[in-house]
């Protein structure tokens, strides 16, 4: 009984490990289902073609969105330290140096901001990034195709899907607490 009341302490490195593993596992397990939902979405008049290897692109979009949420749940020093560990771990996984990986993620983050402008809603930006990175514009009806903008109904459905890939910090904080030295 008392064990439930005591939160386990994690340092930023261990937290980053848990975070990275969970994001990779979620995107690996969910990617096929997400692509099937895109391929069968009623917003498209022709079936989109999703290139093999797009699962990394999807993972990076999910990562960018989740990194944006760090600032909402941690103070700036903690968020920066956690982010550095996350970048380091992903760079190792992709056999890149940290600078190059962070630059790639930074460019994707800027892309998300650009396609989402003027909105600041991260989830909405992630949905728009999926739309543009998966080249879905040519598969929708002429009205939205001519505007080069996603059908709002597709975006709403994509928001609901991507919301499942956002780290639930509230659940995390019920079990753990961060211990930064």
C-alpha cells in the first residue's frame, strides 16, 4: 500500500531512455495502422501512395511534437537536459552525430511551424506535417488540392490519431519524479 504513495526517482538520462524506447515502440506498432487509416480516409479521391521507409519520417514527426511538449511539463533547465539526452540517444540509434541529428530535427520542427502557421497548436502542426511529408495533396478533391491545404476533416481525424502518440506526462508523474542533480 505504501509503495503506491512513493514515487520512483528517475534522472534525466533514465527518463530519456524510457521516453525514447516508448516513442519508438509506439510508432513501430502503430505505423501500419496509421498508414491504413490514411489510405482509406474518405478525404482522398485516389488512394495515396506511401513510400516504403516512411515510418522513420512518421517517427520524426512524432518526436518533434513530443519534444515541443517538454517545455510545458518541465522547467527550462530540466527540459533542456532531457532534450539533450533524447537527441543523444536517437543520434546513436540512427548512427549520426548529435549535431547532425539535432539539425535534422530542428529543420523538421521549422517545417512543422511553417506548414502550421499561424496556428501554434502542436498536434495540428503534426497532422499537417504528415499530410505534406506523405505527399497527400494530389489525392484529395480539386478544391483542397488547388489550395494546397489538407481537407479539415482529414486533419481532424489525423489529430485524433496522432494524439495517441503524445507522451502522457500526467500518467508519468503519478508514478515517477525527476531527480536532476
